[in-house]
């Protein structure tokens, strides 16, 4: 049985913020490894960059941009909750933040496809 608190949209925003932060933290070692290839093995970096032209990688980049946008707007939501007085429309703002994150990541996706 799901409690009322876990069905609340702002609880779902909290979970999305935590999951996006965890996913981004797991992505960072791969990102740093690829950056190190530019200094240590440029030929391997070229191979990896050619691999990134595949459609599945472009879809993963969309996911990454979505996670970045969601995490950024989730952080802004948290700062607003801490520094601004509580108001009922915060649920709408949280949903709007996810919508803007989809818009940002979708725009990026359409540019790379």
C-alpha cells in the first residue's frame, strides 16, 4: 500500500532529483575516461568518437541531457523550497520544470539526429 506522501507530486520530484543525481554520478567516471583518451591515446578517442555517431548513442545523449536538466531544475526547486515561502502552486512549478527539461533535452536531440 502506497502512503499518501509517496503519491504526492513533490515526493516524485524529490525521487527524480535523487535518481538523476545518482545516474549523473555514475556517468562521470566514463566521461573522465573518455577525456583522458585525448591525452593518452588519441587514436582510441577517434574510434570512440566514431562510435558515438550510432543512433543508440544519440538516444543516450538525449537521456543524459534530460538528466542534467531535471537535476538542475530539481536543485532550483529545492532552493526555492528553502528560501521562499511555501505555496500551493509549487506542484505546478515542479511539473513545469520537468516539462522544460524535456523541452531542453528534446531540442538537443533534434539537433543531433
